[in-house]
C-alpha cells in the first residue's frame, strides 16, 4: 500500500489490490480513517467511507485532497498503470 502524501499528520495512500475500483484515495490520521472517490473529469471527490472522522477532520482531509488533486490522480495512474 504505497503512501502518496504525508501532510499535517494525514497519511494518504492506495491499496495495491484495489486496481479494479474507480480512482480513490485512503487517508488516516490517528484512529481516523476515510476513503474518497475521485472524479477526475469533474475535479470532484465524494466520501466513500469513514471511521471516527470528525467534521473538522473531514474538511481538513478534503482540503488536502483538493490541493493535491492532480498529483493524486497522476500517482494513481502511475501506480496502477491505467
């Protein structure tokens, strides 16, 4: 599971065995975890799942994903070669 970014205590990563799913990113910080679907064409994300995520943490990780949107998408394509 390659780490894509480490920012503000958040670790953003992919699971290598999830190549059949649409583009998405996992994030964890402490005991909080979440997964966001990434809509590359519309520059948008949507929450797929969350665990122990506070509203403030959700806003923070969404901001991080949007700030690094192009990099995350590029890394997804590079890692999964599609």
